[in-house]
């Protein structure tokens, strides 16, 4: 048995005499000359393998001529060079076994093209389409590449908790964790009553593994977390999910410059792996989803990232001719429209630094001016912010007053404060939203189409 990827890309000289492939039928066409041409796909590559089934096969009339899109088959035969355009090889079948029939009356993925919106209704079947298949292979490539990169850079893969009592971002909207007994609930049990807290205190699903990551960076020097992250923000946009995956490196003895350099090396490495190892899928995105994507990403790999301070960005935004929906002034958070304008201005990725402390979380290091923090966001054209990070506040007294300002109880975060008490070091890190990275690489416009099972307000089918 070999994959269709292997069968499609086999060298003529090395073609094995007899092979077996397994997959799902995309189309079937019968020729007058007594053959059926069956396009089979198994998800290992974008293209299908053409299976040529001769009328002599014993199940030709009964089964092969009844194959429709979605049926699963196992075919054996000889792999030959194909005379047809667009494929190097084809399989001359000596047997085609039908494993599972597919009701053509009800199967939604017929030849007609469906909108991505429509496909979201069939989250269980949409990976069988060209686009979603390609997205998921690229998503896999990026995920594996993330691990490769950090392993090579000497970062330890750290598993931070999903259920936590700490609130890293202080953004407010979180998913509370509680236990429910449905019978007791019906009898009036109050699961949110503090006496019912399973862990003895209120807990929620993590919004970021950073704070826990900092504790391990203060021991193992370099760590990264990579896992699901949850935010109950009620924003129905094309770049927000309630459940998304985030990779968060954290490094001791790093300052903001080290952090920015790491982020740039990291993104370039991931992009390079996508171009090299998903070339067929990338060519598909380049022609079907966003024209010029490959050249755009190659240019990003070849050039140093642009840098700009928040203060300079606000200056540019307030003096340009563009009309924005949300007005900007020093101290306001930047909106998607502003990020779009700025990345358009530099024509590529942009690292924005030195944001006002008033709009950033308590853990970011306060700069000498007393007004800004050592923060960095990486913005890319089309998507906006894909990375958010900073150098962390390592000074005990400054951290204390920042926590007070933010209304945080130092006693609740005693373990975090301890790190500044026992051998504190400058350190820094950032978070990359995996889905936003996939969006950028593929050119997919809606974040719901780059995660297998999107969770957004009002939507979780299964
Ligand atoms: O900028 P954020 O909120 O930063 C943090 O959580 C830091 N604690 C990270 C760190 O320094 N270790 O989120 C980081 C990134 C964003 O740039 C974005 O790419 C992604 O996470 N992100 C989301 N992606 C999808 N849906 C959402 N609701 C997201 N919120 C953030
Ligand atoms: Mg952010």
C-alpha cells in the first residue's frame, strides 16, 4: 500500500510493479473504449490519482460503473507513466474494491463549488475538499515546523495548564470552569456558588500560558508552550476565535531586541518550511485564493522586517489622508483598519514597539520614559496582528505598583511575584496565534476556515 502522494510523485524508473492505493472517489468518467477513469484522493496531497479500470474487471458493471463522489475504494494494479496532462502517473487497475458506498442523493460535496460559509455547515466533510485539505496540510506543516524551530533553538516544550486561576491578559472575558451534576442542577444547585468551586477557588480556561511559562523560563532558561487558548470575547470577526492555538516562547536573559530577533527568525523559518515542503498546496493558494502569495512570502523571507514605535505609528496615522472609522490619538489601542494601513505603508511585516503602558497588561516592562512599555506586536498585511509580546517587568517594586494600578491582588499572584524576589532576571517572550499564521500563509480570509472545528460566539455544532 502506498499513499497517493507517493504514487503521484513516483519516478518512472522506480515505479513498483504492483501497488495498492486507498482513498475516496472524487469523480468517475466512463469512456466508450471500455474503461472507467476514477479520480481517487486520500488527503496526502492536493492532486488525485487517476485509476484506469478496464471493463474486464469482474465487478465493472455491478460496482465500478456505480461509483460516485465520496465512495471509498481500494485499488491495486500497475503504476504507469500517464499520457494525460497534469499527472505524471496513473494506476492501471487489476482490481477495484468498493469499501463504502456513498449516497449521491444526500452527499453534500457534489461537483458544484460551495462557498466556504456553506462548507462550515459540514465541518465533518469539508476536509475532503481541495481547499480545506490544503489548509490542513499547511496547518500541520506550520505546527511541526514550530516544534522543529524551538527544539533547534534550545527551547524546552513546556505544557502549561488549560485550567487555571490566573488571568494573564486581564482582558476580562473568560470561560469559567465548574462541575455540574445535571440532576442536582435541576433541583436548584448553584454551580457558580463559591462553596462549589472544585479547586477551592474560581478557575477558568487559560487565555495564555505565559505567566506559567515565565516560572519555567526562570529555571530552564528557554521554554515554549503550544496549546489551545480560550477567550470569551464576543467579537464576530474574521480573525477571532473563542478557542485558538497559541505558541508562546519565553526566554531568560532576553531583552526586547532579542525577542524581536527571535520572532523574525521564527516566522521566516516557518514560512520557508511551508514554501519548501508544501509547494503543491502553496501553488494552489497562489492561484486560487490569493494571487502572488508565494512571491509575497518569499519577499518576506528575503528582507529584514520593518520596525516602528507606537508613537511614530500614531504620528503617521494622524497625519495621513486616510479616513478611519475609529479616530486615533496617542494612548488609544490600534484597530484592524489602522494595522492594515500601517502594513500597507511598509508593504510587509511590521514590528510595532513601545506602546503606552495604559493599554498593555501589567507584566510588560516599563521603559525609562515611564509612559511606555517594552512591548512588540508583529503585524502582517491582510491579517494584522499575528504576534503580541514584550520584555517582562523583572523589578519587584515596579511590578508591585503596576499590579496595584491594574487592580490585581499580589497575594493571588504570589508565585509570580516570587520570581522577582528569588534571582530575578530580565526576560521576554511572545505569543503567535497559530490560526492567524495559517491565514497569512494560505491567504484564507476567514479564520473559521483554518481550524478544523471553529468555536465562535453561538457556534459549536459538535
Ligand atoms: O496579544 P495576545 O493577547 O498576547 C498574549 O496572550 C501574551 N500573553 C503572549 C505572550 O507574550 N506570551 O495574543 C497573542 C496572539 C495574538 O497576536 C493573535 O495572533 C492571537 O494570539 N490571538 C488570537 N487568535 C485568534 N482568536 C483570538 N481571539 C485571539 N486572541 C489573540
Ligand atoms: Mg495582542
